[in-house]
C-alpha cells in the first residue's frame, strides 16, 4: 500500500520590527537620564551655571564694595530677610555681611564664576597635556613609554596638595599660579588613563587595517586611536573638576590662591575661619556652595561612568 504523503503547514514568518539604531550621543543621553543621581547632578550644575552667567542680575550688591558710609549696616551682620521677620528699616542682606562689611550673598554668587573657571581651566589643561603624553607613551612604547611614565610616577609619588603648595610657593601666591599648580599635579592621572586606553585600542582590527594600508604613525594615532580613547578621559575629567575645585579652595584657604578682595569661596573661608563660632554664617554659606558644586560634579561623573560602561547600562540608580 503506497505511503500517503502529508503536507506540513509552514509557519508564517513573523517579522519583528527592528528598533532604529541610536547615535552614540543619544545613547549617552538616554543612559544619563536613566540615572537619577546623574539627573540631579545635571540639574544642580545647570542651576550653578545660570547663577554664574546671571550673577550681575542676581547679586544684590557689588561683591567687592565696602558698605561703610553707604548703608547703616554692622560688620559681620547676621542674615537679614524682610519677609522672614527682619525689620523693614534695616538693610536687607540675605547672607549677612563679612568682616569688611561687604554683602556675603553677592560674594557667594560671584564666587560661582571663579569656581567653574577653576574647575574647567585646570582640568582642561591637565587633559590636553596629560592626554597627549599618555597617548604618545602608549603608542610609541619602549624607551619613550618608560621615560614619560617614570616622570609621571615621580609626580604621583608626592601628595597632590603638597606638591601644589610647593609649586605655588615657588611661583608666588595668586589665582593663576594656583590654577597652574593644580593643573600640573593633575597631569599624571590623565596620562595614565590615556595610556591604558591607547594600549587597548591600538591592537584593534581597524588600527591594524590602517597600518596595513600604509597610514603614517601620526595619522593612526591622531586620526584613529585618539578619537576612540577619549571616553575614559571624559569620565575622569568630570570627577577631576570636583577635586580641582577643592584643591583651589584649599590653596585659597591657606592664602596661596585667590587674593582678597576676590570673591572666591576658599579665600572667603580662610579670611573668616576664626569667626566660626561668633559669626558662623561667614563660613557656612561659602562652605555650602563648595559642597554643592563638588557634589554635583561627582554625581554627574558617576552617571557618565555608568552610562558609558556597557555592563552597567539599564541599571537604575
């Protein structure tokens, strides 16, 4: 009896709609907005940036103007806000006045400009110099690598703040010299980060292909390797801005950074450090400003690190 052939139903192919590929920049933004801590850091930094940009409109007084003879206000007067019970016939100073009878609120507001300038300028200088040194060391290898990295090791052997103090002591006190010192002591960190990134990228297939077609070493380094090695520097730089602001505040606190009457938060703390019990508002508000600024950069840096790490994507924090 002949076998009966049975036809099997061929299942229909279900087409799953593919999600459009996102650009790296959009992937970074999506990863950042998934992190509540990063969103909080960006919001705080945005507020700080607006405060720095519109400082002349927000500040109620000239930050370096002495109010003696202009207003009937006492030295180191406490905070005074009319809406909170302060007498209407008294001058309104939201954060009070300092030992030189200057409006503390205006000085704190203008201090945000110096804080952001210090952070971005020092870290920018350190990233450029340290990144180039680390890239050359990682790509060249051999004696060049050993020579550059041994110098970086010598710099790392000293505590960063003590080395910055020594540099400023040689160059002389001042904000520019303090920025230069902080930038110099930060160079080894970025050089080591860039070197490690270059060592991993230079063995990838697209670099080997560029070398096979006869591309020059400089073209390979600057055209192929560097652009694929800067991601760790971005994260480290964001976290390094917070450290730079703290170091600058410490130098100003010691009298080696910004000099009076510059409205810089560390200098304000150093000038009024002996009034912590008699006039605590003079150290509380500048210290709070430093804490908020450093915290915002740390939160953003942690969010960037998580967003750029494929292993941590999708994890909410």
